[in-house]
C-alpha cells in the first residue's frame, strides 16, 4: 500500500524580486498554537521540549504542537527568563513581577518560599555560572541563588554596590555574559565590569589584573563570547558591532554592512557552536557573520513565510542537534541544522498574455551558477550568489511571443525555444537573437522542446510540423516527419517529451502513437509500440541507471518501461492518486524518483512502495502546483509557479533521530489529564475513553518519519499510524495496560527506542479485591446462615415429616415386630441417623431385648438372630430404661456408663418408650460425630417414642388376643377338617348314587357304549377322589384333572347341554403351586346346577387360573347362566320343603377364612354380571390364594 507522507515546512525569507535564501526558517506562530507573538526567552529541556516565554504566558513545543500554560488562578505571566532548577524537575520563570515556579511533573505553577526575596522584583534575566549557581538579574539589583537560598550579591561580593547602575539590555540580560576561561561574568551597561566568581572580586577599568579593554567601554548593550573566549560586543558610543581578540590583543569594529551603515547598537549577540555571529539591533536590523567572512544582513520579507519571523530577536539558543532557535517579536524561528532546502528563488513577473497576476515558469536549465527559467513572460537568467536578473523577450507588441518553453546549453551558448521560434544567446550574453537559418527552414513557429545531442547538434520540435535538427557548425537544418525512408518511416504526431539515453540515442514520445527512437550511430528512426496507444498522452521521460525509462502518462500514472515498450513497473492512481498524475519526473543521485504536478511534489524509491510528499509553504493561495522537476550535480530543482526551490536530497536522511516519540498529551473524554506522560497513570473506572497524543521532536524535520503504536492488553500487534499523531481507545476494562509508541529513524527503519507508559484502570468498587473479599465473606456468611437456616428448616421439616409419618403409619398385621422395624428404618432414613435400635421390655426375662436394628451406613437390615439383652441400669440404654428419661451422651469417650460395641461411635442418645408411665422399651441411636444429637432431634425422638408407645402397646395386646384366637382357630380347623372328611363321606355316596343312576339309564335305553364310557370316567374320578381324600392340599394340575373328569361326567349326564373350558396361565407352576383339595368343585357344581341348567340356549362355563404377582394367584369360575337372583327365585317357586342350604359352599368359605387367619392370603368374591340393559348374564366366582400354601 502506498504511503503518503507530507512534510509541512514553514519557510521564511525572500526579497522583492529575487533573493538567494541562505536562511530558510521554520516559524512557530498563531497557526501552531503560539497565541502570543512576542517571544522573549527560550529553553530546551532534557526531554527535547522547547519552552517559550512570551508576553502572555509560558508555551511548550513538542516537535509538532504548541501548548500554553497560565499561572496560578489563570494569572497572566510575562516571561522574561527560563532556567531549570531541582535537576530539571522545575523551571524558574522570570517575570516583571518576580519569580514563578513551574512544576514540570504536574504541568502547573507552584509557589516556592525559597524565592521570596525576589517575589516583587522585575526579573530581566537568569544566568548560570560555572559553579551551578543562578544569577538572577533584576532591573536594578542582582541576586544569587545557591544552596537553595536567594541572597543579594552585595552580601557576597565586596563592592557589588557599584553594579546598581547595571542596565541589562531589553528583556534578556544580553549584557551579562559568562566567561568559562576566566570563571566570571562580563557585565555591560553604562559602565562595564567583570565579576570574578573564583575570587569573589569585581573588576572595572581601574583595577583589572588582566587585559580587558571591554572594561573601558561605555553604554555596552550586548556581550557574547566565542569558542576562543574572545568577546563580541555592541555599544551605543563605540562600535555597533565590536570584536576583542584577547590572543592578538586587538579590537576590530564594524560600522557598515555591504556599504550600508549600521544605525544602532545591538540588543542581543548570539554565537553558535560554529562561531557564527547572529546579532539583533534596536532598529530592527539583523546581521550574520561566519568566521573569516564579511558580515551580511539576514534577509527578511513580510511576504515570505520562510524568512525569519521578524527583524529583532530577544533570545537565541542552539539545541543538541545543532538547530538554532530565535525568540522574536513575531513568534519563534527555527533554523534547521543541515536542512535539505538550500535556496528558494522568487522569479520576477512582468505583463504577459494571461491575467493571473504572475507568470509561472514551465522549465529551468541549470549550469554551474547560472539558472535559465523559461516563463510565460520571457526568459529569465539568474546567477547564484548575486543579486539581480536578466530578462530576455522577443516582442514588445505581441506578449504571447515572449512565451518561452525550454532552454538548452551547448558549449558556452544558450538555445531557447518559444512560441515564436528558436532563439540563441551567445555566451549567455544579454542579447537574444533568432537563428535565421532555422527560421527559413521551419514551416511553423511554436516550438515546445529543444536540446543538444552528443555531437552538439540542436534538436527541437515544431508543433504540428515535425522534428528538426540544426548543426551550428554547418548551419544546416534537417526536418523529420516520418516520410523519408532514408531516416526511417514512422507515423508522426505531436511530440510531447524526449530523453537522451546513456548510449546517445534519443527517445521521443508522441501522443496517441507511442515512442520513437533515434539511433545516433545509424541516423535512423524506429517506432516503439506501447499498449493502448490511443490513450497514450505522455508527459516527461527520464532514464534510470539500469537503462530503463520512466514516463508519466496522463490519467494513467507513472510507468517504468524497457526500451522495447514493455511495462516493467507502475505507480498508478490506485496506489497514490497524487503521484500518478505527475507530469514532470527526475531521478536524483540517490536513485529516488521525483515527481511534480498540480497535486504536489513527491519522491519515492522505486521498489519501496512508499511515496513521500514534500510540502513547502511559499505563502501563496495557489500552493503545491509544480510545473518542473530536474536535477543538477546532486541537487533537485523544483519549480512551483514563479518560485524555484533548490533541494539537497541527501540531507533528508542526514538528520539523526536520537529519541523515541514523546507522549505529549493524555486526554480522558477529550479533557487533558497530562501534557507529558512520562510515568504510569491510574484511571478511575469510568475514565474508559482515552486519547494518546504523541510526537517526535523531529516530526517537522523528517518528511518520511512514521509512527506505530500498541496498547498491550488491546492490540495484539503494532498498529501503523503513518503520520497520525494521536490514537483513542474506548471501553477500557479495569486492569493493567502498557501503551507503546515508536517512530522510524532517518533510515526509514523502526527505531529500537520505544516510549512505554503503564496505564492502570482501577476497578469499580464492586470490582476491587477488597469488595470481592467482603462479598466473599458476606456471601459465605450468608450462605452459612442460609445453609444453617436451611439445615434447621430441613431438619425441622424432616422431624415434622418423621413425626407425621409415624402419626399416619398403618401396619398391615399391626405386629410389634413390624412396628419396631419401621421405627428403626425410618429414624435412620428420615432423621439421617447412622443407626437406630429398638429395645422392648421382656417381662418374663426382666430385660430389654433388641427387636430391630437398622444402619444407614450400609443400608443394612437383617433378621436379629442373637438379640442383645440389657438389664435395667446397665449402659446408656439400661439407664434410660431404669430412670425413664432421655439420656444424651455427647462424647462417649469420656462417659463411664457407655458400653462400647463400636469404637467409631462417639455420641449416643437413648429415649424410653413409655405407655401410661409403664416402660415398654427404649429407642437408641449412636453416631460417629461428637455432639451430633440436637435438642430438636431429642424432641423428635421423644415424640416418635410417645406415638409408637401406644401402637406397640396396642399391637402387644392384639398379639396376645390373636394368640388366643389362633388357638381357637386351630381347634376350629381341626373341626373343619373333620367336617370336611364327613362331607366327603356324604358327597361320595351321593355322587356315586347319581352316577350309577345315569349309567343304569344308559343301559335301560340300550346306550351301552355311552354307559361304558360313563362308567370308565366315573371309576377314574372315584379313584382320584379316594387318592386325595387324605391330603389337604393338591396341585393345580391335580385339581384341574379332577374338575375335568367331573365336568365330563356332568356333560354326559346333561346330554352335552353345556360347554366348558379350563385355562392355566403359562406363568403358573401348575405342578408346584398348591390349593385345598376339592375346594373348587362345590362352586363348579353350583354354577352348573343353579346357573346353566336354568338357562335356555347356549351354556358355557369357563375356569381359569392366573398369576396376580409373585405371591398370589387367582381362580375364576365364570358361567353365562341366569344369575344368582333368578336362580334363587326359581328355587323359591319350586321349593316344597324347607330350603336347602349348600354345606359344600359354606365349608369351602370356612376353609378360605381359616387360611387367611393363619397369615396366608385367601379370599373369595362372587360377582353378578349384567349387560347394558341391566339383565343378568351370569355369575363369576373369584378366588385368590397364596402361591406358597403349605399343608396346615
């Protein structure tokens, strides 16, 4: 990417017509921020800042910006002197109202009690001696600052009262000069003195022990010493400029400069390190003298912004780089050391054919000290180092004929082309004449270019005519238009430029065609094709050291071409718009390519991709309009309108960059916080928008100087800022940052020196460590309190839940064992105990016997095989039982009554279970933590013990009653068994009788086959009943077989009037699960006789065996008969005797009841079935039995 670098040079010095600007100044004035022009004193600190004392405050220049400082409470300060104190940390500012102290660290004025003695004195100067003491020069007194105290010199120096007539020069103490050889001050005024600081003596003309002719002078207004310790002085009554040579003991006086009288004495004499003399005089004259050269005036022009600001300076200094600074009545002027700008020439203007007010020069030719400028109003001849000019014109009547376009030198003669033809100046003399032979030969007059080849022949081009060559020796003129085969055929159009190659060949550029080459050895022309010739509008052509040519093309850019027309490189407008439209080109001795156009003056090193702009303020409204650029003997000559600027390009890289950029301003939200950020700074949390302003002390001196910056913590890499001098950051979070800035050096490479400034953005109070600690503590406290409260509420809720559980718990068989296990299990799970044990009082053993124990550690719960038995009064449990009170042991290791069963248990609680004051048992729990059991837990356990005391007492009573009932049931069972056996005995003969009747009927009716079948089934059923008669329980499979034989016999008996089906669930182990023998037969028989046989139509009986779960199976006897209600009605209608009561059904029901009371599941349910019209559709018997019945 092309970089555009601008050099803003404010240059000052010009004469009315033509001046050789030996001094090209840069000026600081209102445009730079120097609001007050009247500058009185200067000082440059160790950081490189220039401090300027003015009539309206103190200013600081950082290399690019000027900043103003006012006094305390915006006091207006008239600064007359500046000196550093306290190792440069403070500046001593002299004013007409005493001393002011400026603190560089805080950039503000402070009070200092050390200078109370001069607080009201009019300070005109402050001088430093060789003993690090400050001499404070007041209007009529002199004070000395040493050992941090101010003392009048009358207290130190004998005879100092004689200095009361001391009259310092205006505002600067110019008559007080330190002599480092003689260790004293030379003091001017009405009478001169020498203060010997080594001996603390004051000498005058009457008592000086060494050669000192200055002491005999009077009315001395300025004194200065050179490097040889000789004195330059000025006096009203002696010489306006005088010189005392102590070695030669000779005085030299100067009363004239260039034949003009020096009217007044000097107010200040300044001598730089090269022993050059700079003098400012009371009549606003300024002079300059180099060693061994005459005194000359310093040029000044109010119209030239590059001359010195004004013709009187009040202070002058030389900085470490050799630059000179002058404080003037009109601002501050800087004379740059080794400046690349050598001279600026302003060409005279005369009436011409345009109404622009000035006539620009389109071309110049330089030869040694002679410059010929081709202008719209004539040909101007200048001679370097000499005033005046020569103007050449060809017509007084037609001004356009005086329009000269180019000149060329051949030997000692000069040739020029104009709109009116080709002209000749013999030996560069005053007379210009038109060459007659050429005039007769050419067909037109307007010539736009002219030059001489190696053989001294003159080439020129006549527009719309052809190319001409004139031989001054033979006076022959040849014309070339591309039609002569001898010289080579080519298409002729307008020739806009040319270049002579190192080989002597000539390249011409022709608009709309391309390039034309003339071979010097063959004397022939040949065409060189270019791409897109229709848009080929060339400007100037030059040749580089590689033999390639550079050519500017309108609206396209600058191209590098081979001699075959092939483009090798380009600087087009996509890279740099301004440079792309250059119409004049030149190569300097460094190989840099220069370009001048209406967009400015630039140079670049081909291949570097960097364009450097050189901008010079010549004080014109039409600026940066460059018509011509050329080189001669290492110098670059650039023409802007009617000015010629002579530039030494080698000086651009000779200015050493010794320091990294300074951070000259630091702003927060646009408000300046610091104007010199040289140490770390802390920002408040809300100060998150900051601006860094930085500048190199050499910013204006080196046009190629660039900057880059990086804010560590934000920027990952360096950010190239070009020539920008500020950068802003916003939304900075709290934390530590480091801002870094650097610049390029004179060689264009990034310097190793970097300015770094640590920045700390403080956190908000809620982001500070102490806040986090406080929040952490409060959070922990809150969490602890909340957690403690939560645990309290949780434990309370758990306790309440546990109490509610025991209040609402219902036990299936209400056994004591079940209650005890429930207490142990839920106390550990709901109260989060590690274990819980329930002991019950055994009246027969007179001991507490362990009934249940549960542990949450391994969630263990097992049958107690060998229960613990504890006597009353033994151990914690025994004591709680004996005293009938809750016992808590917070630390079992120190309790003597604790009986240790587990060494890991460190606390225990034992709560007695009491019913109506009588001990039932003890609830005991142990824990591995000391002091585990709380009062809430004690209360909960007491409540649980109280609730369950009633349940245990009730269960114990029920168990006692149940035991008696079981004994009765056992007797009833035995009776039932006997009744069953009796029933079987009754049923078998009855059943046999019915079966035999059926068989007999088959025989009588001669149904022998059916009788045989009937008899076989009957005998088989009879054998099964006999086999099961001595067994209480049979398998499902065996019961099924009995039922099938029975149903088959009933089908035969009732002539197959019903159907049946028996289904057994696949999950039932029919060969293993037992049920009472002949339990179902009464229900089946009842379904057939009283359900199905009373129904007309389809009759069906379904018997099914299904598993309900692992412990229960179900048997259903389902018929689609008339239902119980209708069957009862039929029996009522048909009854002739006392109603029959089925003993088989009652015995079956009693057997089921007996099984249930023995703790095994057994039930029977009769379901009446109805359809949607409420009509009976049959009856279903549902019998449920345990899958684990055993013989009882």
